[in-house]
C-alpha cells in the first residue's frame, strides 16, 4: 500500500510512526527540514522536502500510484488544495484535516466531487472524547464500540481495589458474576505494555484496561474499588472551538455548564451562541475568580485553553478544591504519559486522537473501528468477520492467536458475547481485539 502524508507535524509524525511498524510504502512531505531529519533518524519512511501542492513534486513521488493521500498540514485551505490536486493526479483516496467542524455536517456540499473523500476535525473529535469521559466518570480512558454494546475502559488501580495482588485468573474466579476481559496493563517503571495472561498479577497504581459489555459496566466499579458518581455541574476553562463544541455537546445532554473565557469579545460571542451555557469573562488562572464561580461545587473541570501548562495547572488547582473529574487538553504528546502520576484523571491530545481516527483508513481487512489508548503504544480494533476468513475455520484456541494480542469480546446478532477458547467465529461477527504493533500483520491475516 502506497501512502503519501502531507505535513510532518504531530499528526503526520504519529501517522508515520504507526506506519513504520509495517511494510507500507510511506512518503511524508514538508517544508521543515529539521522535522524531516528527525523523522529520518527515527522512522522507516521516505521524506521529501517541498510543497505538497506542487504538481511536479507529487508526480515525482508517484501520486498516480498512491492508495491514500493524507493532508494534515496546519492549514485547512492547504489540505483541501492538496487533496483536490492529488485526486486529480490519480490518488485513489484522499483525507483532509480541517479546522471547521461545520464541514462535517454540511449535507448541502458534496466535497467528494472536488476530490476530498474524507475529512476529520481534531477539535470535533476531542470534544466528543471529552463527553465520553464524563459519561464514564470513574474511568480515565473510554472507547465505545457499536454505540456502547462493548466498551474499553481504563482506570488506575488503588489500594481499595479487591483485585490488587490477585492474578487475572483468580480475579475472574472471584467475580464470576461480572463479564470482563483485561486486555492491557501499563505499569510504573515498565516501558513495555503488559499483555495480561492468567498468571499476571494486578498491582497498585497499574493502569488497567478492561473490555466490558454494556450490561456489565455498572458491576465493574466494585472490582476497581471505585464508586460510580454522576456528573452534573461542569466548568470549562477556555472558549476555543473545542471548549465551545464541548459546551454545546454537554448542554444537549442536560449537564449544567459554566464556561470561562478571558477574551471579552470572544466571551460575548459565546454568550450569544451558547444560550444554555453560563459564560463568564475572566482569567481562569485567578483563584479568587474560581472561588467566586463556585469551583468547589463542580463535579468536573475541563481545561481546553491554547496553553498546555495552564490547562494542567488549572486542573491541579480544581483537584485541590475537591473537583472529582479533571480533563486537560495538551499539545505535547509526551505529557500524556504523566496524567495519572500528577493527579489528573485524563490528559487528551487532539492531534493524537486525529491520527488514530485517520489510521483506520490505512488498515487492511474489514476494520469497522480503531482506537488508541492513552499511555499505550497499541491499538484496539473492531473487525467484521468476512465469509471464509481464517478466523472462521477453527475455534479460537486452535487459531495460534498472536501472544501480543488479546481477544476482548465479540458481537453476534447485536448481542455482546464474551471470548471463550471453544468459540468459533462466524461471518458477520464483530470482534474487539487489543494488539501491540508487532502483531498487527499476523492479526489482520486471521480476518482475510
């Protein structure tokens, strides 16, 4: 598969990093020589310095043979231009990163006619992720498959969890009334993600990811030693496009939302557009302002200003005032790994979310959905089983399933089903699988 990425920023780099684990024919174009040199030194892809809107350059690297052209520069207009030119020159599929989420929902304009097959908005994706995190308040990471029929939930274990010091097998035997599969563990001091086996022991401070059917979600709380608490009052710091979209999303779900924006003109515009949100003009770093706006009565605090450090520090302040759920938007992907160690439930990065969303277009096989988990360099796939695929030929236990992958569960006839070594997949089943990068190729071959 030949893939051309225009833009070597965070989104382009993360995409290239994911592709470097495989034998994809990948090119990445950018003006910035320093960025390209960094990529050359760290990833197995081909770099090209220049303008991705240049017809000559695109022809030089074989745009007519490209299976996928991904335009993820910092400019929405440039991404559109690259997609239109690339499609005209023979690229089979184009994806453009956009800043205006209105384009995603505008049925009056058919962008495919102009050469843009798919569009993604990092702001829209980040706002949607924030809403999901609030709906699963005791977890710091959440991914829903098939509208929540199956869910992947991440949380850090504390001393109050009854599964601490138990093995995975012992925990399953102790909690036979709860359907769950442990798919991954991130442990302090251990760089490699732990793929849990029956003899793997849960430890305090482990970041554990469970795959859970919808009917068992409420029963998972006692296992992790936490209580389910409902979030009603939410304070948002920052009237960015993410802040505005998050406020709009939450108000639709009947949350009580208060948004703080220090720019007076922007605050006035937001107050007019968000008629169900209380908009306050002020500096969210001002402790007196936060107290005046009843920070102690908030169930959740979301910081989405343009400054990562401001977002982190304000969340820590909110936490010190008794706010249970804090979410901070960060630009630096290196910050993602430290969220639990500094006391913030969730750090999110809109570019990482966007790259993961784009990456599902690159995967081979019948992949319905794909998600990256925070702090973990791995993926959760949802495959649809095709007729005569290898996975339909034998029971799971006889398939030589990769050791670097975990079978989370499957959906048959719209019902969530738990994995069992004796189960044999059928055409039309939807399978949830967690997989480390080195096992992706072997995993995909089972679904061909």
